[in-house]
């Protein structure tokens, strides 16, 4: 059993039971004798074990000389966190840390049943963990009594101010006893945090953990330069290359989260979404799916993923570039936690490289620059993983050896190995072919029909009913159908079907890409037609000779000749009637 100097005995038992052998720098710093019972402003990087750190720090304040806590008439400690996920995560950490001490811990977060929370508070809670808005609601409704409060902890204080919770924080701190102990934890300490500390803390000790000087030393940053149309394809190859147990893909908007979730689901990835439009129940289920292995990829916005902790998170992908250094560090800080290694990949359009390099310099982190993994590199990595699989070197059981002999009696070793390789690759999405990042997109613009040459028509089982649009079907045909843009002619979207024209030179490649299932994106059925669809024939028959039907006709420009202008034919009181008429010269 490891002895932890300065830790309350019952909490030391919990640490040993949890398998702790050493404490992190921030946890050790909070046990220093000069911090006993005083206020503190602590800055430490995300994922450094801050929850356990403040749990250990407030234990003497709550327990005194006792080993266990008695019945709680009113809460003795309050922990405030910026998001629901972080608050619930903090609650889970404190439950095992204070389990031997007999502590009762309640949560108060938005999106949960307030009546259930009120009953938990009435039943007696030693520690309350919550978000600013919900805590204020309980205080105003008199269901949360702060009179017996001995300690208040603000976790991710900088983020709470960024999210606009200043009024709620000031209300909660103002309603707390003046002699309480206040601990503020923040990844950064801007002026706003310093001002808040000066106002609500008493002679606070400033604690800057040594690891703060070396931001995210356990995270490998990689900048991958891509051609803008290949952003999603590059992410697919990155996910396939690393095959991480858990990965998060960060987007800037909810719409992008929804789009990528649908796209990656179609590609066979086990994906969950995490955005502000989801209910608390949906968000909880999404995170649980990541923790128990039912999902491996989470597509999320910044705010939704704030403070979540996934123990097996090995990869962070920035699909959209972070807006500032704080966002970069908070996103990347989801991995590389508590001594584990992680990778943070920035998908950088080639025109945004300089801006990204400035962002990395401002965040004081260095990145390795490269191109995204190619399809060949992904397949090579698959082969390496396959050859290093322990199953290939394990001793066979008697039953397995007998069946292996039966297989060898019926099939050659090469056939058995080939079948094994096919089964291994069957459950994995095929990697994408990527174009060079500096390619000139203007050279690949689709041509008009004039000079298009011989072509073949296909029908797709999607139309206006399924909200099909040519603007997103074109890149889908290029990516999934292995076509070049100049090989795609007309795209005619109808009510429940879409017709596409493919140049003769690309037909065989297109058929190979969709065979044998004859499907695009796993859900769209493709049918090769014998001739030109009737709707296209009728449309062409109505076109004047010499026109280019696939170029949008621009409206005629307004009259700019020297002749007389037509009078204004609009409603009375319109622009023409408002013009001042020239005055007639008076007759002398």
C-alpha cells in the first residue's frame, strides 16, 4: 500500500483502492503545508488531475480531525463547473475519492429533473456539484442552503467567464458565507480571472504548477495540409491510419457536426454526435457509448465537448481550425491526460497554413507538418497491425488445432490466408485517394456539354424528396465514384430520382468504384441506363440551337444605352414618383 503524505487517511485508502501510486504535480502542490485552509488561485493544464487535486485540498476543511462525515444538514462544499458533462464527471470522481469517508454528493445541472435534484438536496448532501445557471435557480427557489458552506471550488473558471456566467458566479459567491474557503482552478489566468479572485478571495495564494510551463508535453501535434475539397477525405484517412480506441473530431458549428456524423456513419465508422442541440439524456448516452466501446468516434462542437473525460481518448482531429489559442489547447487537452500519450491533428487547407502556424506559436506548441496519410499508407498500416496481432502467435487449443487441420485439408494455406485478410479488411472503411494540397482546382471545373463527347447516363435512387442537390452530389461522385470533375456532365434532380451523365472515359472506373453493390455512400442505389432519360431529351428539344444548357443563364443587364429609358412601371409612390422633377424656367 502506497503512503501519501498529507492526505486524509480515508482518502488515501480510496487512492490505493483506485490504483494510484504517485500523485500528479498539481495534486502534490495542493497538499503543501502553506495552502492548508487558505484561498488559492491555481493554474494548471487541462487533464492534469485537477478534480482529485481540489478534492484532496478541501478534505481537511470538510473532515477536520474526523475520518468519516456524519449526516449533512446543509452542504459543506460547493463545486461549480462550466458544463453539464464536466459537472457530472467531477461528481463521479469525487464519489470514489470520498467513498471511504461516507460523503453524499449531489449534482445540480441544466437539463436534468429539478425535482429529483431537490429531493437529493433535502436528503442531505455533503458536496454539491453543479453548473452556474442551475445552482442559481436552486438558491433562488431556496432548495439549496449555503449557510453551512465551508469551501467553494470554481473549476475551469476562465471557461465559465468566456461562456458568460459572470453574473451567476457573482450571485453564488455573494450568497455564500464570508468565511468560506475559495479555490479557483483555471487553465489560464487572464485579467478577468485575476479581478474575480481579488474580489471574492482573501489573500489568495497563487499556484502555478511547473507542468504549466510545458503545455501538453504528452500530446504530439501534427499539421496536415490538404486541398480544401479533400478535408473530409483527409479526416477519414487520419481516423483509419491511427485506428484510435477513442477519437474526437471538432467542428465549429452544429450543422457541420450533423453533416459529418451522417457522412461517417455511411462510411461504416461507429460515430456519435455531441452538440448543444442534444438533450442531456442524449449527450449522456453518447459519452457512455464512447466509454464502453460501442462508438469510437465523437463529432463535437467546442462547447459540447468542454471538460469531458474519455479514458481511452488517443486522437483529437480539428476538422475546423480553432478560433484562438485557448480553443486549441482546450480541444487538444481532451487527450494526453494523466501521463497518457495522445495525438492532436489539425486539418489545414493550404491557404490557411500561415494562419495556423501563428496560432501554434501563440499557444507555445510545436507541430510536425506533413500531408495526410495516403490510401497506400493506410493500407500499409493495416498490414502492420494485422501482422503484429497477438492472435497470430498464441498457442492453439486442441479444438482450434483440429479445426485448423480440417481447413488445411480442404484449402491451400494461401487461400486460408487470403480469406483471413479479406475478413480483417471487411469491417474497415476503404481509405480515400487524396489530391495534392497545392492542386489548381480551376483546372478541374466541369465542362459544359459542348465537346463533352460520348457519355453514359445513370440513375440514382435519390431526389427532391430526399433533399438531393447537385452541389453536394458532385463532390460525392468525385470522392466515392472515383470520377474527375470534367468527366461529370449533367446532373438532373427529379422528384425521387436523379440522372447523371458520365463521360465514356470515366464509366469503367465509376463502375469499378461502386461494384458489386451498385451503391454510393452505402444507401444510394445506382442503375446504368441504356440511353438518354426522357426528361433530358424533352428539355434539350426545347432549347434554342447554339445554347449551352448546362451553363446558368445570367439575367440581362439593366438598360445602359443612350436611348430613352422606359418609364417606371411600379406602384405609385415608388422610386420614379419620388424623383424631383426639373423646375421649368419662369417666363420673363
